[in-house]
């Protein structure tokens, strides 16, 4: 019985899924740990009216929406000059001081977060284009 070559579309789809879900499995516990570290340190400083509107102050207090607040904090700590140019933290004079290890952890998380978004979008576009080629253009 001859061995068949694997279908390249299946191989790309499976590799994209493995990479995406591996990053997801890494990032979720990472986010929970960073949330427990950052909300205790930064909520009293940043979780106020000028930087969050009243609806967000209510919404971001509870689980799971509080993780969005944590991701915002991580982007602020990792890339303060870029984030302070944006609308939310434009009037923030000083970025809260944290340990260098937390800055490094925030940079690592934001890099993996953006990589997961890009891989997920590329994976979705690939699957959609294969579906379109098979069904619409054949």
C-alpha cells in the first residue's frame, strides 16, 4: 500500500490551529497571573474617572471584563510613550513605577498577544480563501 502525501491545505490548517491554540493555552494562565499582580498595584492609581468612563468603571470591575483592564495596563506599562499618545492616557503625567521584571513580563505578554491575533487572522483568512476557492470559484 503506497503512502499518500498529506494534503497541503490540511497541513497548513492543522499547523495554524496548533499554533493558535498553543498560544491561547499559554496566554490565558499568563493573563490570570498578571491580572492578580497588576490590579492590586494599579487600580488605585489608574482605575479612575479621567482614564475610564463611568460605564467602563462598572463594567471592568467584574469577571471576565476585568481582564480587558489588565491588558490595557500591560500595554501602558510595556509601551508607555506609544499608549500615552492615545486618547485614554493622554493626560497621564507619569506612568506608574513597577519592577523591571513586570515590565519585561508585560512586553512578553503584549508580543505574544499581538502574535496570536495576527496568526488567528491569517488562519481565518486562509480557511476562508480555501472555502471560497472550493465553493465559489470552482
